[in-house]
C-alpha cells in the first residue's frame, strides 16, 4: 500500500546542456595581395565578405604591425582572433621528431589560449593566425620528400605550429592533404587537435594513411590551462566519429603536469576515455606522452599574457635540458618523470592492452 505525503512530487532537475564549442570566426582578416591569385585565396575572401568580417591588405604575412589595442595584452588577445591569409614561400620542411619525419606547413598560429603552449616562444611577437593558400605547392614539395626517402615511408606532421582542424572550415587544407596522402603508398600524414570539428573529414577516402590524434589531459589541466578549446567530452565524441570513419586514431597526453591529485586525475582521464570510445577502438590505438616543459622566454611571456595563471614554472624545482632551439628548457626531475611515465603507462595498458605508446618525452 502506498502512502501519500500530501506533497506534489517535483520533476527531476533538468541539467543545462552546455553549448557546443563553436567554429572559429576571426574578428579581423589580413590578405597578402598575391594570395588572391590562388583559388583558395579567392574562396577565403568570399567567405570573409559573406561573414561581414572586416579585412585589410598587407605586404607580408610575417609582418603585421598595425593591430588594434592600446596595450600589449590587448593586442595579444586581438592577434589570437586575427587571421592572416598568405603564400608560403619557404617550401623546405623542418624536421618534426619524435612525432614525424617532417612538419608540413599549412598554417601557423592557433586560436586556443593554452597557457603552457610552446608557440608562446616560437611565435613570440607573431601570435596571429596565418594560413597558406598555395597548398598545391606544399603538396608538390611533400611529394619530393617522399620520393627522396623511397622505398621507406615518410611521415608528415601537420600540427607542429597550429591546430589545423580549428581552421578547416576556412581553408579545407587538411582535406587536400588527406586526399593526396591516400594516393601515396609511401606517404603518411598525422595531426593532433583540441577541437571537435571533424565532420568535413569523415567522408574522405584516406586509405588509412592519415592518423588523427586528439590532445587530452586530466580535468585539472583542461579546466585551468586550456581556454578557448573544445571540452574533453567533445574531443572524445569526435574521436569516436574518426574511429568509425576508419582513420587510425591516437591520443597525446600533453603536457603532463604534476599537480595535487595527479594520480587520480590521470587515472580518471584514462577510465573516462575507455568508457566513452566505441568498442574495438583500442586496436591500433597510439599514445604519446609529453611532460610539461618551459623556457625562460616562455615563462616571461606566459606570466605577462596570463598573469593569473596557476601554471607552475618554478625553475628551482626543475631539471635543465638543452633544447633544439638554442635555449635550456626546464623539465621535471628524473624521479618525477619516472613516476609520471610509469603511472600513466600502467593506466593506459590497463584500459587499452592492445594500444602502442610511441614515446614519452
């Protein structure tokens, strides 16, 4: 027999659904005049006009000096919302170890505001986002690298200096590279992203020659240090779509940050990842692990641009390591490195016994 309390039952509280992370729409666009001689440059100009975005002409995509903003901090924030459309003149590719043989240049700069990002140093005073319209010339250069290394396989990383997926709705450059690489028996493409906008790539013929990786991290890191990027849940949902489309899939845990509760944070990360991915995804899955590091130059820029950041950059607590760009970088002491590597490695194989770990650095 049921007993009435005399009180009307309340319906369960409805959780507010979070808005999906939107596509990047720049607030200002610069064009090199020569960029408009390429079909892609014309298409981007048409898109900019249709969006009603203000645009200006510039003599060089490497020298944008008249950005609005009264202070350096204001100009930095505006630069991260500024798109520069140009022609890539240097077609000699940089090495991209340990990720790939070469970096393939289709964009430079990122709309994300990750406090720790190494682009703080490498881009320095040029934090605006550059995209290149001469993709055919870049692809022809890649073809020569592939031929030079035959019969070996040549791998190319498309995300060394940018997050190209966040720009794909504007450029279409990733689709061009994926389609090209699908036809190359000895060519392979890789890129990593913090965004979920994979739809333009799902129907492409890729022949398994492009590995799409997603940058993931403990909740503490994403919440505190990765503004203006897609949420963890959005990235994992996109990863499931990529896996269903037959792409080789990978994850980069980077930067691994030592923080209070890091064991629990990274354990929860791998458990959530395993629960969210479609069954069978673990076969052929790769992981890359990169510990947090910084240079003196990066530390100075980060503290200026993100003065309230909780990012720990105490040089006294770190180990010095010589970097390829002629500066010392500060990494964790060996004991902490070992603890991080072993703990996360165990969690990876606990949930993904068939996965492969490419490297820890």
